[in-house]
C-alpha cells in the first residue's frame, strides 16, 4: 500500500510537470516608465519569470520619474517624493536588498503652522508642551484623527501578507475590498472633511492642521477623498526617513537588480499584433513604437506593463488594434510648483523681527489662508554626513517653496530678504483627488490579455510605497494569469485562507 501511494504521488507530479511544460514563458517584457512603479514592477517581474526573459524599461526622461533631485551650489537636494514612512515595508526592503542606507536625521527640525498673520501652532523642544497646546486649541480632534488613521493603516498593512504569499488582484477595487471591505471603497468616494467631521474632528482642526498637511503633500484641500487623506496624514507621523544619496537611488538600484535594459526613448504607440508560428496557429504580441535620439523604432513583446499615467494631460501613447478600444482615462493631475531658493529667509514676514530668534525649519500654511504658497521648508542635502548640522535658519540656506503657481519677483521678495539662486520645478505631480469620474471607479489594471496598467492605484492614493505595491501586484497578476493560476487572483477571503491553509 505505501508503494502504491508513492507511485500515485510520482504520477501526479509527472502530470503536473507535463502540463506546466506546455506553458511557454514570455521571451520579452516591456515596462513603460522608470519611476518607482516601473522600476519595482521590473524587479518583481524578474523574480517571478526568472533569468531568461528580456525586460526592456522605456524612459524618455530621467530614471526615478517624479522622485527627483536638484543641485544647488554643488550639493544635491530632493525636490519631490522626499519622505518614507516607517511602515513602508517595500521601501525598507528595497533599501536593505540594494545595500543602500537610511539618511541621517538632521537635528533641530521644528514645525510651524502659519495662517498668514501668525503661527497657530509652533513645535517646541518639549513633546509634553506640544501635546498640551494641541489639546488646548483642538480638544480631542488630534487624538480622534490619529485613531482613525491607525485603524486604516492596520487594515491596509494586510497587503504585505497577501503579496508575500503570491496573491494578486485584477482590479484596484478588488484590492481595496480585500483589505478593508466596502468601507475602503467608500473612502475613495467621500471627502476627508466629511469623514473626519463624522468622527468628531473640529472644523478648526480641519482648516489648520489637516488643511496644512494636505496643502503641503498634495497641494489640495480637506475636500480630497478620505482614503488619500489618510495616507497623507500617516505621512505626518514621526519616524519618517529618506535614502542616503537620494530616494531615486532606489529606482536605479531596482533596474540593476532586475537586469533590465534601459531604453532611453519615448513610447508613442502600443499595437496588438498576431503572428503565425512554425507549428501552425498564431501568437499574440504587442508592438511598442518609440522615439529616441537615434530615431524612431518598434519592437515586439509578449507582455507589456504601462507604468506611466494614461490621462489626457500626461499621455501621448496611442493604442491600435484593440477591441474594445483603449483610450486615456478621465480625471486630471494637479499642477504643482517647487521653487528651490538659496538665500536668506525674510523672518519679519513671519513675525520675527529678530532674525536670530527664528528656529522654524518647516512652515505649513492653513487651508483658510489666502497665501500664495503652500509650504516653506529648509532642506538638507541628500548625502548629509553623520556630523552634518543645520546652520542657524537666519543665515544663508537652501529652501523649498511649494505653490500652485510660479512665484513672481514680488512674492520671492516677501519670503526672502535676498537670494543667490532660484530654480523652479513645475510639474503635474499627483492626481486631482476631487476629479474622479461620476462612476467613482478607479482606472483598470488589465487593459488587454497581457497588457497591464500600473498607475491606476495612485488614484486611490499617491506615494512611493503605493507605486511599489502596485508594481508587485502587476508582477504577481501577470505571472498568475500567464500560467493559469486563477486561484491566486481576486480571492476575497484571503485573510481566512492565509490563517487556515498557509
């Protein structure tokens, strides 16, 4: 009897091996976009499909996308995507696997909330004093907000367990449903102001602290969707960090680890093609057309991941031969300007007649103010050494101003007594979160059989970690669908299965 059982096991193993042998792995994969989403998807695709597949990553500009840096007086500074949350487990894992380091903290950082006339909150050196001030001005609003954010984070962190066990989702709605049920979907349809108001958060707290955080991180108001609002407010918690040398090193490191071939070209078209094979029948392929300094070209791929926004403002990619047709998606991206100024801040504008008494390194502005800027932050270089110390803030320093429009000369004079240089980074940084279509649906992930769209998840929330989560989800989804592993896709009872079966 044991011998018979052993023979049955051997037979089943042989049958499984034989059936899987009929599935030919992809020979070539294209990833369009070398931001953190595209680079992480290339990294995870390599892990799932193995060493033989060719992975081409197309990027028209710089690797890193919206994770960008700028050089001022010989030193490099972050201009966007500058902070990482301690619970961003993908980013932590990337830094460890790639041999990177977390940047040293720079002592002396202090936060202030400015309403155009005075500071409604000014961080001190005493945590207890700050807590008393918050309690006195806002009652229990801060505590209520924190409890709500922690509740959402606790559920969202399940995504790492699901992905570590190889589960994927074919729609962004299914991903949110699996993590937080219908409540998470509703958070993409109702405003942060509405949801926190129902939690007993005061209007003053919403306008001042919540409004200031949203204006700084997303350039918008508490009227944004509640889910992205929670992600933003989580970014206001302590323990935030960055990568030594710049966060964009994660992107270049992921491409290297993925052994991906970087193609410096702008993709202009993706066409669905069918080609005959020698043994009869035909195979489905995707032709990627592109422009580069060397001229125009095209190449065929078995599988394509689009990791760049497919919205009217940002996309110049045309899709040909698809039924139904693939077009750009509704919604718009928010216009943001980051102005990097090397100079002397005008402390009197903020009520400090004695410049030497000014010690606020990060100034956020309230939602109810009519100010022309969203925030003003003193920057430290990306490669700050262990002995680096922030200079007194009334001295010459590098500052970053976030605003909705470019600053004119008069506005610069209001913020700075004098300056040596001004550099402007003007871009469409993240979605406009009150512009979802009337259907309330997030953009799809699966555009065609083996054509995937990664950036739809940022319409739930935009952050480096969200893009990394989307990158692994696309890789897991593409691998499962290619190999017919339907049982690993869109499982709504994942928590129960993981607890009982795995």
